[in-house]
């Protein structure tokens, strides 16, 4: 008898009982054994393909039975069909970490969008991607890491033919059960790579037993099964995955070495049923393995997050909770070290911390960075909107010249609100809450881009925003901020196709994530940034010494229209920009790329807007303006493409 058959989940499901369903139990148990035998051959390929990974072979799968049983408890209510589907998800969730899982092998992988994205983000040349080279292995790992959950979705239906001929070999050899459960096994296997909140959709998906299991009527609750897969997979971080002999032979480097080292020291997790805690213990970590210990702590924190998410999901849907609710000692490194000890050093959390996030954001993303120039915050928002539109064009969501930005000022409830609305790519809940709010983290430079928007990196898209701090400039305009977003590829009928992230009190209080009110919903995909202005006049006034287009006035502060401000700070956008103030009509301030062909006088008026001829020697200014415009020349490349327009003028009128 295999070890996994000693687990409580297996025994409770497939041990004979005094009822009429033992034949059905035997059918499912034997089908799993046959399925397991074939998947084991596929899993063998992973270690040779990606030797830096800790074990993803059949021993990992078999261990998941033990760990899931420990976490769920000895009597967790699962019927035989649910346990069979769970076992299938165990088998397939990581099985596509090798080229053999793809019918076309490495040639198929090289043709994928994910491969091209990895090459583009890593900035490798074709000459570097020789099979077996370091660059090749890095791109292969990046590609398989993104593709393996997607491939898991259909892997139950995979088959191969040998060179001799005859019928193909199915990975899941039982035809009737493959047709009945292959799809949901794949869906659940794929879900292990999703965010926990995405499992909510499974709460409405219960699958009845197929006719070949009649009269047994075992319904599969997909939410319970998906949760057990996630928590068991996260918690399998013990020495079974990192045999010390294999560690010595493979000699993994850098972060892979730390993963191997910490898992090689950890014992199998145990559930304290009285305290409802999952307990990790280990041999002591010497000072030379500090990095490995901290990685163990981070991995245990991830397990704790999964257990917490599982508890709340099961509770919210009136399902039986798992026995383990949290990880023992996880609240502090010192507490964790009582179970996972150190030797010769103390794991005090002395890493760099930011206790006053508000202060840092203000210094590097707000007034301290931009000074008394609130219009620069608007420039950052326009830049982000431009990137969103260009990204949507790059992946085919918009035609080359489609997409627009609208900047709107309006009064609402006696308050002045500024809105910057784009019809760009939009954001998922994950990007909205995990990346947008991570100060200094830019989606365009992040590895998450490859899974969020496959093909975007390889498209040649180049964002203007680079540092992940531009959004925070909005808080220099006001404290009450709302971000409303809708991904361009979301389905209109999806209840979660739009989100609002609201900051009622700036960065002082936690933000609120909620669905939009009917009046807040976006009619088109994109994003709307809304801010209640502290001082509308400050946004539309420019200190003479702070902005180059304020020449010609002797006044300290110069009031401009919203259209003038927007045109001056973003004069050459390749996106249509509309502006609207209050009840006035909407104005098309910029036509995409019009800076190349508009009349010189128009271009200068955009760059150097004029408020009133009564403020200075208007006639002299107009003469100088005319002289400059007469000298404006287009700069073109060898293909006669206009790259810029310039003029040299020596009149002192334009010297501040």
C-alpha cells in the first residue's frame, strides 16, 4: 500500500463501508492509481528540466495527501468523488513544469507569447538563447512558471503517440471519468496559482456525480476541493521536497539554494488541534544559513495567509472549517524561532522598515518632490493615463490611434473635483490593490506583467512611467481620492468587472475596496482617477518663476484655464485629450500627435499660453511670438518621420 493511502482523506473516502457504493469507491480508487502512474512519468521530467526547483515529482504529490489530511483534520467531510477530484488536482497542479507537458515540446514553447515576453523583459538577444545556456534556462523557467497553471486546465485530456503507432496514450486513462471530471480537475489545478479571493466563484459551482457512478450521488463542492489544494501545496515545505543528497549533488545557487536549505531542515508539519495551529519544526539554522531561515519564515507566513483565507471563505459560505486556522508562532520572528530554532544568532527583524508610509510618500511622491507646482501632479496622472492607452493599443484592445483621455473639473456637493479618465487597459483587482499601492513598484517593469497581460512585454510597448510613484502625486492635490477601473477584457456581465479603491482621508486611514455605485460605473474600459481638490485655484494658477510658459507677465500668480494647463504640460501626447470645466462644453485640447502638423503659432500658444493682453506688453510679445513661429523647423529622420520641431530665437523677451 502506498503512503498516500494511509492518509485520513484517502481512507475515509475509499475504505469499504456497509452501504451499496463500494464498487464505486473501488472504481474511483483504481482510476486514481492508474492516473497517478502516468502522471508520475511526466513529473520525472521536471527535475532534469529545472534542476534548481525543489522536488515537484510524485513524492510531492503523495505528500499533499498527508498534509491536506493534517490541516483538514481526521474527519473532514469529503465524499469519494470530491477526494478523487482533489487527488487529480494534486497530480496536475505542477505537472506542466516541463516541455513534455506541451505537445510540441520546446518548439511550441518558443512560439508562445509567454516565451517572447520573458525574452523581452530579460532583454536577451537570440544569440544568448542557445539551449542549455544560462539565458535559455532562465527564459524556460520564466515561461513554464507562467504557463504551467494554464496548461493544467487541459492537461487531463493530454495524450501522446509513440513512434510505433496504435492508439494514443492518455495521461488520464479512464475515458468515462476523464470526460466527467477532467475539466473540473483542470480548473481546480489551475486555481492554485490564482489569488485566494478568486476562489469565490467556485462557491456557486457544485458538480453532480456522473451516471457511471450511479446510484451514488456524490456532489463535488469545488470550493472545498480548491481550498484544500491551495493550503496543502503552500504547506508542503518540508525535507521531503529537498533531499540533502540531491542538494549536495545539484548545488543550486542564489535564491534556489536558500529554498533548498530551509526545506531540507524542516520536519513535516503537525496540527495542534486544541490551538488550531499548524506547527512547523526544524533542526537549528546556523548563522551561515540566515537567509534560508528568513525564507522559511516568509514561506510560513504565506501558509498562514492561505489558512486565514481558507477559514474566511469556508465560513462565509457556511462550509465546515479546516482544523488548522493559522501557523504557530507566525506573528513575530522571535516566536517562530521557538519552533524553527537558530544557532549562534537571533532572528530579530532588523530589516529596513517604513513606519510612516504617509511621510515617505509625501517626500518622494508629493509636495516635497514637486514643490509648489500642483500642476505637476496632474502631469503624472496624464502620464499614467497615456501609458494605459498605449498598453491597450499594444495588445490589440484599441486601434493605433484610438483611445482618449479626459480631464474634467466639476463641483459636487460644494466641493471641487478633478477627474482624469482614460479609455486604456484598466486594472484587475490584483493590480489595483497589490501593485498600484506598492510604492516604487511599476507593473510595466514587474514580472506580474507577463501573467496580467501576456504579450504586452513582447509587443515593444514602452511605458513613460518607470518608478511606480506617479500615482501618489495625486495626494498633493487632495486627500479624498477615488480610483475607478475596469479591465478592457472584462465581461460586461461579470459582477466584478469594475472596482473602486477609495481613500477617504488620504494616506492616514486604510483605503476601501468596493464595487462602484451605479453613478460611478465606467461606460468603457479604462480608469478614472478622482480627487477632491484642496485648492482649485492653486491647480490653475502658476507661480511665475516655476513654469516656463509664464513668460511675459509681471504678476506673481497667473490663472489659466484647465485646457491651457493640460496643453502646456502635455503638448505632444499621442492620445486625444479632452478637457471640461464645470458646465462648459468639452474641449478637444490635443489631437493625438497633432504637434507635428499644427501651425507654428498654435504650437507656441499651447507651449506658452497667454491669459490676457492687458497683463504685459502684448504687442512686443506677439512680435516675438511671430518671429519664433517663423523659424520653427521640423526635425526628421531618414524615413522623413518628424521627430521634433525646433526654433532658435535670440530675443530677450523670452529670457526670464
